[in-house]
């Protein structure tokens, strides 16, 4: 945190005059260390430098500090960054020798390297700037640039764009796809940087850029980046070079149309501009030389304290908690600090297997990181087994966070060692570890999607992409977590054969149901393919396959952009696949009501109403469950309607309406068939009934049709939780 | 039921019927034996005005029909705002949508009527067609975005609401998502439109373009993409303006069977090159 009064840094704070609030509740301060990274502005010696030399040990020893200078080479132009480069070089030259400095570029060029040789650092900085070449016409600072979906962001609408530049013209200067790809890569690189620095000494990251990503299509990546910045002990500072002056404007237009204001960017939830705000850093937008920015940064770094406290068990839930720091000193001081922190559950028995890239050493006394209890060297396999055993299935605990940060080399070593482990331990022990491991990696993918992408799989697996969509509308592209593949690879090693172990089947069923319930279809496809390979005749696996392909035939999947639904067939082919699997399910168990109902709908949509009737009738003849009867009546009505028996259709829909009087689907269906029959008055009467239903927020305004798909997978999904609970129980025995 | 009044005959008759109905409690039912076709005639993207009955040549299943009425910008509108208020329309999008609705309601004339249908997974019909535009505006101001998208069911309801009274039904649909909750299928909704005189104008900020385009084509309407929700107000008002520049052409079919699909071909005799937009046909209803 930075403490100052006006421009004057405060160097003599005492913990007794400080108050720390976590989520508005006071907490004890463990230590308060004055830890300035002193910068001499304008080449003059900074008077507070002596404090560092002296150690500033009022309440503790200052730990090493790190500064990473990041040059975003694809949003800057070498020919335009002269002043910025000069300021940055001066900044580096003035940093004291105890500060460790690294230069990085976006896109990331090589491993992060902290240099102690200042001349080498300055050379690296020059090289970074000289290699910059902006992609696009430099319109990032104004609206219209790279807007795939203008409506999603105020920055992408006509609001905020200078009247002299028409939005289509601005858009034409850069293609949305280029911007999206570049923005995603920038964010991914920043995430890597945060992960690399996490757990080490406190770090200040200075990003020099022409534009940070801000766009709803990148919302998921931006959220991940913000989350990682919160968990890593880093402060992000950002300076954005003005580039608007280089836009050629029509005759008569003003010379310097304003870029988006910083305030407006802060208001955007979809903006990476939140990084400095979240981490308590410095930010400047639209600067030419960066002079004011580096001056402010110097002030910032010259009055920095490290305040530490011990998170409570309640804090360790993996979620952001608010921090507020106050001082009782008068006149009041300005205190600038990070606004949130995230802590994870500790597990004293677990050996830590930190494998972060770069040179990140174990933390000395970081703000929220717990200390290690064991440093016994373990093989990767042993460490992995220990984590799998200690993991509380279904919890985002420390073991989960730890294994999520293993890289592919670590995980390959762990996998390779399993064969040897199998020779050392009884089969039951091995199988237990494999099942726990599969659950652990499933939990990583399900509960820590922000971390799960660190492991991108082995080259031989390939990468599987998924479209992230809401309300049927795609807003981003991501990669299916390789932890799913890894989990299945683990279960393939179950002895004597995975298809003979009922727990493996339950894992496949539970995970499959969960993925369908979450509508994670891209992950569900390979999962259920593997499940079918192992259990080709299993009722539940076939039912899940049928439900998946039925969902893929729906508009929400079919309307995705062409490239995005490469793995999805046409609606007809998906329905045919669905029918095939659902038929297998009901052959195995004709009393599987959900499979029969869905088979009935799929057959109806394929035009085979005879088969549809047989499937639906089999359920209607035996079930007394109101929801199933309701769905059955709707489907029966639809089948009658398709075959021209409108009177029978009306009777079925009316029975459905009788079962759920507040449901919408029967009223719409009845209105439709009345209209088909030429009775517009009757059609209108049902719409009047619809108009009389309670408002959408009312609890009674429910329609089982809205839950048609989720209800069918609920039982399957619950199997995963049962399996987790069993393992948790056995762990405590 | 005032079935006779809904025959579109001379304009005076239609306006008289309209006036009579204004004093009655409106219902959601309507029926026409005459066929009404809204026709947009443009030249160089500008509406061509001043055409008379003689300028229109209408064929029903290839049989030349006697055009009985051509009106232009005279018959009141039945505007049904059919607006997506699912979860994806939250925050400033919702504010822009409310502003757009307010704007288009302000552009209505005193004789016009309006109704509001909003939809998430739940379709909400906020009352019948009314001349109390402030009430419609107020209803819109109270809507909160949530849930999934039942676009198909909502458009069906809007068509029924829009036909509840004399006047030219215009269904203005805004959606930014893909249907995820309807009972009706796209094919069923298209059949509904083919039995309707309503013209559907679709506005999409993203998504739903395919369905809205099909609905526009089927009804002789149009679909526009709003580059941003900030543009919605402009787009809504431009659609209303375009609709007011349409000719309402009507004829009582002769020489053709009443049921089944009827292809409508409209030709316009006017100087220069003109572009004609009208619905491609209609489904005759059993009598």
C-alpha cells in the first residue's frame, strides 16, 4: 500500500495507528513494513533512499522487491514511442540495486528473466521498444475499434466515438477478429505473468501499451485475469500511449478527438483497465511521453508499505474479500492499497509441490499466502497421490489450487510414475488413488476454471475449443480444460479393467450429467465418447449421449457461428444420433421414463410419429408423476397436431394445462391449433389466458417445459455429488 | 363479434368500423375475408408516393385480382412492441431498449393503437391494444430483464394481439438472443404469419437474425441490425416511418380456392425503376 499526504510520502507509520478491515470487520495487523522502491525523479537523489539503505526496520525487514516492465509491442509503434522509452529507461536507471527488474513483451517472447545488470536491462528495454509494431490503425483508444458486438460495451457504440469518425469507418480500419485474437493473447500472457510472480516477493508490473483489451467478447478472459491479479501479490500499473492524433480525419474535423475517458473505461465491467484499480496501481491514459505517469509511479513506489495479516478460516474460501485500511493520523493520510484478496483453504498435511515457472521463490511473508509445513522431496507421482488423497472432493481447496498449477511436464511425470506405483501398492490402493485423482482433476475443471487452463494438455491430445455463450449468443471462445482428458486418462489405468469398476461408471455418469446440466457441451462430447467406449451398453451412458445430441439439435447450438460449431452436426443428424442412443437406453431399460419421453420428442421431430407415440405412451401408461405426465401430454398433443388430429391435440394440451394451470406452453399450443383450425376467437382467448398469468418473477409462474432438458439430467448429475461424498466419508474414517 | 366490419371494403367503411369498435372492449380476435397486403414501393431507396389503384396489379396464385383499395398513410396502425427482456438484455441495453420504446410510442398518432409484449422464457402480454401510449410506456418501464428467450411463443402472441382490432398490424420485434424456451417451432410460427395480415419488422443487436429475417420475408417486413443498443431508438423510429410509407392494398380473392397456400405477386406501374416489397403469399383458412 502507498501512504502519503499530498505528494509527501509518509515513512514513519506505526501499526498502532492503523486499522485493517476485512469485509468491514477489524483484523489484527501482523506486520507493517516500510518498503519503498525509491526512485530519484529528474535524476536527483531521492531523500528517502536512506531509509532503504537503513533497512526501514520499524516493524520488520523489507523483503526483496521486483519490478517487471512490460512492453505491449502489438499496440505500440516504435516510431512513436521515443519519449515513453526515454522515460522508462530513466525509471529503470533510477531504481536501487536491491530491486530486481525484468523486461517482458506482449506477446511474451521468452521466459521472464530478472537481471541485476542494469545495462543489460536497458538494452532489453530498447530491444522491446524497437520491436514494437502496432497491429491495426491505432484506433483502440476510441470506440468502434474491433467491436464485434458494439452493443455489449459502451466503448463500442457510437457513444464515445468522435462525430468526425463514423463507426463503420472506424471498424473498417481493424478487423474484429484480429482485435479479439490479440486481446485474448494479451490477457493470457498477463495471466501467465501473474502466475509466475505469484508466491514470490511483492511485484510491481508496469504495462506500457497502446490499448488494453476491453470488450464483452473477452469478458471471461478479463475476469480470469482480474482474478489472478487478486490472488498474486502484484500491483499493476498501466500507461497507455495516446494514438488518436494519428487518425486521419475528414476535412474540417477537429484535430484531436478525445479518446474514451478513463472513467468510462473503469465503468466497463469488460475492461482490463480494472487491473490497476483492483491491485492499487497507477494508471494513465492517453499520454504522449508518460512523464506524468512515471512521476506518479515514482511517488507511489517511494512510499510503499507492506502490511500483512493472517487470513481466517472464513476468509479461505477462494472468493474475493474486501480490504480497507485506515489511519488515525491527523490530518488524514491518503492510503492507496489493493481492494480485495483471495485466500484458499489450508491443508497442513499436504506437501506443497510448487512448480511455478520462472524463478519465483517460495514466499517470505506474503500478505495472504500460508507458509509451508513440509519440504520433503517427493516424486511427482507421490506428490500427486498425496494431493489426490488430501483433496476434499467437491471443494476448491488448496490441493485443488496446487494441482491446477502443475505444468504439463509435472503432470506427465506424475502419470508416468503411476505404472511403477502400481507395482508397489495393492491394486485397491492404486485404483483408489486413480479415482480420487479423476475427481480431483474434474474438480479443477469444474471449480477452478480460471486456473484450469494453465495445463493445456499434451501435444498428442490436441486442443479442443469451446464457444462460450449465454442466452444462445456466443460471446467468446475458450479451450476445453485438458484436466478432463487427464482425468479420463487416469481412469484408463484402473486395474484390472476400468469397465469392470462400477465407480468408474458412476464417475462417467456423474460427470456427464454435470456437464450437460452446465450446458458444457464441448467438454461433454469427448467425455461421453470415452464413456461409450468403455460402457457401450450402459443405459445411463446411452441416455446421456441421447440427451446431449438432442440438445445439440436445438437452435441455441445450431445458430452458433459456422466455425464455432464445427463439432456439431446439422439439426437432423444430431436428432438421428440422439434417437440412436436413446433407443439403446430404452432397449436396456424400457422403464426409463426420461429416456422414453425424450425419445418420443426426438422421433416426433424426425417425423416418425408412430415411434414417437409408442415411446410417449409407454410412459403415460404407467407414470403418475405430474411433471412427466405434463411433458407426455404436450408431446402427445404435438404428435396429434402433426398428424392433423387437431381435436385430439387440443384435448392433450388441455390436459397438460390442467396439470400445470400456470404453464405457458399449453396455452400457446392451444392458441396455435385454434388458429390452424380457423378459429381466431378461440386462439385469442388462450392468449388472453396467457396475459392473465402471474408476472414472471412470481414463484407460481413456472412451466416444466422450461426445465425439459435440465430435469432429465438431474439424476445423473447427482451421482457425482454422491461419489464425492463417499470419498469424503472414507477420508475421515 | 364484428366479423363484417373486418372486411376491408371502401376506406370509409373501414374507418367507420374502426370508430364503432373504439367504443367496445377490444378483444384479441380478428378475421378478414379480404386479403390485405402492405406494399412498400421505393425508387432509389425513397418511397414512391401518390400511386392510385390503377398502378397496382395483384395476382393471387397467378389469377389477376381486382384491387379494391389502395390507401397510403391513412389507416391507423396497431403497433405491437414485442421486446426481448431476457437476461442478455440487462444493464444499459435495457435502458436503451426502454428509451427506444418510449421514442417510437411518441411517434404514434392519436388514432393509432399500441400494445406491449415482453418475453424472456415467460411471455407477458401487457394488456390489449390501446391509445393510452403512456400506459404502455409505463408498463415497459417496470419490466426487469431475466431468464431465457421464448421468441417464437412471444411473436405468436403478438400477432394475435395485433390483429385484435381494425387497423394495420405492425409487429416490431426486438431480440438479441436465440430462442431457448419456446414451445412453438420456427415452422409453426411461420405458418401463423402466413395466416396473418401483420407485417413483422425485426430488430436485432446480435443473434436471432435468421429467424427474424424469415419472419420479415414471410410478412413483407424487414429485419435491421442495430449496430449498438444505443441505435435502437433510431432504428425503431425509422421502421415506423418506413411502415407509414407503405400502401395498403386489398382485394377479395376471386377465381381461386379459399384454402391452401396462395402466392401473391404485386406489380406496380410507375415511372422509372421501382422496387416492390410485399408478403409473398398467405395461407387460406377453412371456411
